[in-house]
């Protein structure tokens, strides 16, 4: 008979319980559904923080960045009346806050996928605004990093080079 292999749990942070102090309590108050904590002994606590990808996509879907049914980015028609720089700055703020807030998540690759989709949503919004026929035209005008004289979108290289870390 074949024996099933046990999956190894990834450990994000191991600290002595006495050093945790108020940080652990405050973290549990802020986001209890995101944290899985185990008390191994009276001295060690293992914490694993994972981002709820479905919840993030659902909120972005409500705001018009994702398709209502399918998991794909859309152009945001609410931003079409703004200037190009304002559109790019709006997307930059969203991308930066997502990367900063979830930088310690165990499923950080999923967060990077959301950021990649938001970059495409920005390109689709610029395409809708200027009535280009394809995304190729958007990237030929603005470049792969989507830059204007006033603003530049968070670079794809910065997204992929962003390291997973805990912000304690």
C-alpha cells in the first residue's frame, strides 16, 4: 500500500513567547482571520500569516478593477476622465499599499499575481481612455513600465524583486 507523505508546514516566524509582548495581541486584534498561531510550548509561538487572495480580488472587483465573474483584470471606466498621470498614480497607490501590507504573507506569490493583474488593468484603462485598438499600442506609447513625464507605474522588475518579509 502507498503511504501518504505528510506535508511540511512552512514556518514564517518563530519567536520566544516572552519577546512577543503586545505585538502578538495587537496583531490578533487587527486581523484574526489571517493569522494561524500555535503554542508549541510555553516558550515558542509559531505564526503563519497568509493573505486571503479571494477577499482581495472580491474588493478589487467591487471597485471595478476585475471582471464581475471571471478572474481577469478590466479597464476601470471610473478613472477615464482623469489625466494619464492621475490614473497611473491611482494604480501606483493601490499596488504599493498591497505590496507593503502583505509583504510578510506566506502566499506572497499570489499577491504578486494580483499586482501583475492591476498593472494590466492600468494598461486597459489607458487603452479605453485613448481608444487604442490593442494593448500593444499602449505599451508602445508608454513603454513596458507605463511611464509619463509626471508619473511612472510601479515597475514589473520591482514587483518580481520584492522580497517577502515580516514588518514587526
